C-alpha cells in the first residue's frame, strides 16, 4: 500500500526534492554589476572585493566601497543572495566619506601609539580638510603633527586590515567602558539596539558610523599639518584624487565653530550620546530655552554693531545677508530687523530675486539648462543704478519679478527716509561683484549658515550639509509639495552652485551667524523620517535616504510643541509668527 502511494505521488515528491535542493543546496548567486552593466555568478558568501575582482574591474583611483541594492557597504561585506552592486571610489561623496573615516581610524591608532592615554576629537570640516583637537595634556606643537603624520604613514605602509566585529550592545559598551570612552558608551547605551558593531585596527578599538576600506594600504594620499591650536587632516580632491585639496583660509568660520563647540562643552552636550542622556533626564525644555536665548543674544549683538556703524563715521547704509540653501536666512533677517527697530532704525527689505533678468535672458549651465544660481541671472546694471539713486536720496520704482511670466514688472515707489537702513538678502549678497560701486564701509555683510557643532561621538562628526538637507526636505514637502526623493536628487546641483557662488565669499562677512540649534536634529527627526522612508529602494538616491535615516536613528526625538513661534526652525517646520 505504501509503495503504491509513493509511486502514485512520485511527481509531487520529485518536485519537493528539486525545490529543496534549489533553495538550500544552491552554491552560487547572481550579481548584476552596474559598473560593467553585466551579470555574473559567484559562490555564496563571496565578499564585495571578490566580486570586484571577479568582474575584472579596474577603477582608476581604486575602489573603496560599494552599493549593494543601493545600500553602501564595506568591501569585506559578504553576499548570500542575488544582488545589484555598484562599486564606488573617492570621486563620489559616499566613497570619500569611507576614505575619511578610515583615515581617522589610522590617526586614532597613531595617537594611541605615540601618546598613551592621549586622544583626539574630530571637530568639523574646515579649510577643505578636517580640524582635529589633540588631547595630550599640553599645547600641540609642529613636531606633534610631524610625528603623527610619520606614524600614520608607517601604519598605512603595513597594510593592516580593518576588522568589523558584531556583538551584543552590552558587550560592546563594556569594551568602550573599559577604555574610558564615555562618548561611545552614551551613544550605544541610548541607541536602543540589541546588537552593535565596532572596529579594530591591530590592537586599536574604535567605532565608526559607516563603512571603512578593507585595509590601511588603500589610503594612498593624505596630509596632517598644524592648524591653529590643533591639527588639519587634509584629504584628496574628489575631482582629482592624485592631488590634495588646497587649504582655504577660513579664519572667521573657524572662530564661529570654535565658539559654539566651547558653548556645547560648557553645557555638557558636545555629543549625541550626551544629548540623549540629557533628554532621558527630562532636560529637553531647558536645552530649547538656552539654545534659543543664545541665538537671540547673537542677533541682538549683530544689530548693536550695525547701529554702531550706522551712527559712525562711515555711516553704514545697507545690510547684506548671504548663505547657502536652508540656512534660515529669511527668519534671521526678520529677527534681525526686529532688533534693528529696537535700536531706533527702520529696516527696509529688498529682495534680490526681484532683479532677475527676464527668463529668456537667463544664462545657461553646461547642460543647457537655465542657471538661476548664477550671479548673472540678476540684472546687475539696473540693480546698482537703483541702489545709487536710493543712496542719493532719490525716489525709485522698485521692481517685482513675476515668476509665472518670467518677466520683471513695476512695483512700489520707495525713497530712503531718515534712519532707514536697507536689508538685502540673497545668495550673492557677499559677492563683491554684486555691489562694486558701493564703498565697503557703507555695507555691513553677514554670512548665515547652519554650522552643526554637536558630534555623533568624538570621532564621528555630523556634516553641516546633512543638517541643511534635512531642513530642505521637510520645507520642500510642506511648502512646495516636493518629495524627499526629489529634494535629495536636486541637492548635488544645489551644492555645486553654493561652492561656486556662495562659499568663496563667506570670509568677506563682517559677522557670521550660526543658525544651527543644539536640539534641532532631535525635532526634525520625527518629521523627516516618514518622508525619507518613502524613497523607493530602486531610486538612485535611496542610499542617501537610507544613510540619513541610519544616523537619525541614533538621536532621541524631541517634540516640536515647545519650539517658540519666533524660532528659526519654524521656517522649516511651520508655525512661525513671521510672515514670509
């Protein structure tokens, strides 16, 4: 009976056996490589480096990481299922981040080797490099930079592998506790994760947010030089990795960043881990109040300086406000105007956007598209003619640009009254070519940007561009009905325009204003995360959305209800008491 039953159902048994072998005994997987636009089979468990070699790829500047189904992974990552893979080098932002993280780990080991008990803090990007504060119990000298650079070169020459370890979070916390790394202990303990990872480089242990290169030998080019009271880690150019980035003078920017980092240290909130601990202790309200008060005090001080120069010998007649996208320039200018009024002056805003040339006359970029970011998208001759007439006491008819028709129209009449000061806000405001006929002593120039000063931990900084991108994502969705995918897609061209038209002139400023708030990423988190999760996996910008979500996951969220209506953050969240 049993034999007959088996024979009767033999086709079914055969299908079951074939399915078992196809799903459990399969020895290869299929990989699609975007770099070569081809498929290839590989053994299950192959590393990305095995796959790179298997496709016979040879990237001119070397490979540093790869996107696996649009998620960035290190080259030691093992593949167990069919995947899409795209290999990256340091000519792209993601590859450069991998390179910089790996260099920082080498610096960490060099510090441990040469200064037992010493440490360093990766503070922030500056001067086309990364400022590092060396903690060795004394003033940092030129010889320290030379010794550390030489030791880093030795470590790189030894081609030591970076090893990734994955363990229970409590065990990883124990490792960093024993090393006295409170910044990492706080971060991991407040992450809420059951498992965490860490890296080792020989006998050196550290944590890095994101992938590293396989070994130190991948780090072909860098420099380490003395920079003010610390060190500057120089990196290769993305445009030509055979050369290092030129050191750009950014003294004013450095002073602003240093001032805010010192304030963070005074209130004991220099890292995300410390911030999370403070939130658990119900200190969020206090953080909001202190942060807002510090910004208002700074704005008040700038207004006092403007008043002083207005009454002075040179008689400042206009305030020029510039800054990159999503810096909060509009709210800053309105809050500054309030403080200027409190000093007895009458601010009058003039929008540079109203001086656009007719759309058909707008210059075009290398792709043949209208370049609205260009200085020459403005009618400079007409703008300066009206400025001069205003300063001479004449009445002018101010223009109003019609963005629907793409043409300039006549607006309101205006004449400078006593005690009136012009407020000009726009991305080109600090460019000398905007107002070449106005003496510098008649202008007060302000640069505004969100210069994030809180660190993830002492060896992992939070890019200021990420802060601004998150602001723009929630603003674009709320006010312009753009998806996060659309905003992230446009971001590289926005950044390129900033690098060309804004950043080179930031040091021309008489005052710099840091619009970043200590608590803001914690408030932005709850609004941004749902928007980022809507980016589909097959989108070219999915890896960016995934990266932003991953870093936001470390931050304890703070509800927005306690943010005052005058807060600069309301420009992006909504609920501002200012009219835009």
